[in-house]
């Protein structure tokens, strides 16, 4: 027992459920990570591909099997008329307004795009965009009800 006495023991337990806003933050943070990696790969010229598993029915046997397929990732940025790179943050099919009436971030070059994505990712993880995420989530859920 003397070996266990050297450890700092506590009464904390793992929570059974994660709060909904934390789940949404994690979802957006993962998508931002994909956008960062996509931007880095386009700058370096190397391909970036995320794979996922899909259930496919085999035509010959009729059985379902899991197949690993590439996931299509669309860039969230575009080039404006002024020649600047503009970035829209998306939650599902909704574009988040970072500030009231301002849904895009303008940057000068692709390297600044990566920096802006990293700043936004840290803001999401810090909870700064929780109200925008909640509004987008509510709007998306409202379309599923009849």
C-alpha cells in the first residue's frame, strides 16, 4: 500500500454525457482542422484526403459491408473581386456570422488564411462563437421537423 500512497487520489468521475454545446464545438473544431489541413496541402501542392467508412451492399451476395472511401472536403474560402482571399465559417450548411452582418474574414494571402483558420479554431474551442453555433444548430434542426 505504500506505493499507492505516493499518488494523488481524487473523487472526480468521468461525466456520462457531454454538454450539447461542447459536442457542437468539437464538431466545428474538427471541420476547421480539416480546412487548415486542406489549405496547407494546397499551398504545398500535396494531396490531402480524409477517409471514412460507408456501408455498401454487395451486388453479388446482397450483404452489406464497410468500405473505406475518401471524404470530399470543399474549401470554405474564395477569391473576392478585389483579389483578397475571403473565408466563410460553416456549421453544416449554414454560414456563421462572426460579427453582426459580417459573415466572412478577408485575408491577403493563403498563409494568412491558415493563420486566420487557426485563430478561429482556438476561438471556437474557447467558446467565443457559442451563440452563433447555437443559432445555426437551431436553424438546421428546425428544417428536420415537420
